[in-house]
């Protein structure tokens, strides 16, 4: 903390100044916004937005990446194949 000498005004030290937390109005507004979004999600009001963003993610996921190599294969194993091969 800064020392004050005789006749000098005390200096405000920015590093030890008390920090005031958010006001009650800000906390209530945040709580109300959270409750509104949760209720909208539970009611299904956000489904169309979610589906659209999911479509966009899949469309642009590999747009700039290099193409897949030919070393990738799909092997489908079902019950009949397990009975035949063992």
C-alpha cells in the first residue's frame, strides 16, 4: 500500500483497489436468460436452428482438408459372416 507523507494526498493504488462484483441486476438478467434458453430447448423451439447448424458443420467439415487416401476400407461383419468364417 502507498505511504502518505505529511501534506501529501494519499495515492490510489490500482493494484490494491477493491473490485466490485457484478450488480444484482446483471446476475438476475443472466439467470433469466439461462432459464429462457433451457425452457426453449426443452420445448423444442431450438431444434430447427440445431439441425441447420449441424448440416452446415457436416457440409464444411472437410472442405479444406486433403482427400482421404485409398488405404481406408470398410469391413462389415455380421452374424452370417461370423458363422461362416468363425
